[in-house]
């Protein structure tokens, strides 16, 4: 925002560049999804694969009969997100190196400055100055988890966080960091609270061991429930339209689901489950991570 010297009216010059940068990031994300989707579809067949007497829909490498060359849909989602974030970080790095530190940032750099400042302030407020160096991990969680949670909007493959192995990895990482910072600032006395009072030691130990599972299951359950609900909605709408088209045109229609996004209530449900819920779950995860580490380091 800038102020006019005469009328002192706010002139939203930087706001427009900020909006354009966000739009460019979203457009770039869709471009990356499209390109990787083309590559995946040219190399893999999406088909039923039986492994250990269990049949699942997977991406099976073409021209190879062995079931060793398969990828689950969540892995494709992870690849897409990682590739996009790497490209975005490279672009940001190049822009930072070429920017003039004495000129107010705009566009993408303005967005980066706002994000970095917000993460730094959040980290200092939650963890204090002594753990300000923890901000990069908080920022990483915010970026990756939000991108993973909103991936359901694409509809290409499921969100990575709808897979328990992904969320459990984040939960275990946070658990290890809690123990690390606890020992770093309190030594082995960090574990004294587990035995105070001694009669409640089993409960205290179970409570500490439950932290990574509660973090991971909370995120996994909320994202998976959104995926299931949206799948049921699309399936029901598709069945309804297919039945209608079959009765009207006397043909075997199987593309009724494409009409779902054009119904007014479906985008609203997407906004809640794939955008609002994704933002809330991202914030809850980083908030609990900061709280647990702050308590361990005191």
C-alpha cells in the first residue's frame, strides 16, 4: 500500500501485483499438474494391481508385466507437489538475487516477504527468541501441508495427507524434534516430568508416545473424510445424470460426474473441505507443533 502526498488516499499499487503473483502461482501449479499428468499417462496405466492378495488401483508401468513397477496415487501427488515447490523456490531464489534491497518488493517478492515475516513473528511469539531458528521448519510445514491439503481441488490424484504414512511421517518428525529440544535445553531432566508423580508414570509415558499418532490421525482423518464425502457427492451426481441421460437419450451414459462442478452447491462444498478445512488443519498442525516444542524447551 502507498499513500498519496496530497489526498493521503491509499493507492493499492502493491496489492494488484500481489494478487497477480498469487494468480501466477496457482496457474503455475496447474501447469505442473498438467505436464506431470501427461508424463504419467504416457508411462503408466491406471489399473487394478494385486499385491499380497490385495487388489488396489495403481499406476502400472507400461510395457512391464511385473508388479514391482507400480506407484500408488498418493506418490504421484507427492511428486507433483515436490516438483512444483522446487520450481517455485528456484524462481524465488533467482528473483531475490536479482532484486535491489533498497527498493520496496512487489509481486512475488512481496508475497514472500509477507509469508516470511508472518512465520518469523509466529515463531517468536510461540517459541521465543531462543528458538527463532525453528522458523524454517514451521514455514516448511505451512507450505507443504497447505499444498498437500488443497490438492483435492485438482481431482487428478488424492491429496498426500489423505494417506496415513504421510501424516505419520510429519507426526514422528515433530515428536523427534520435541525430544531433541527438550534434551537440548533441559538435559536428561527433560524426562523427569514423566515420573511425577510416580504412580502416574504409565499414563504420562503413554500420553507422550501418543503425540505423533494424535497429530497424524487428526490431519489424516480430516483430509480423508473430505475426500470420501466429495467422492460420494460426485458419485451420486454422476449416477443421477447417467440415469437421466440413459432414459432420455436411450444411450449408456457414463460421464455424468463432469456435470457436478457446474452445480451451485458443489463448489461451495469444495471451498469448505478442500480450502477452508485445508487451511484450518495446516494451522492446527503447526500450532500444536510449536506448543509441544515450546513446552519441551522450557
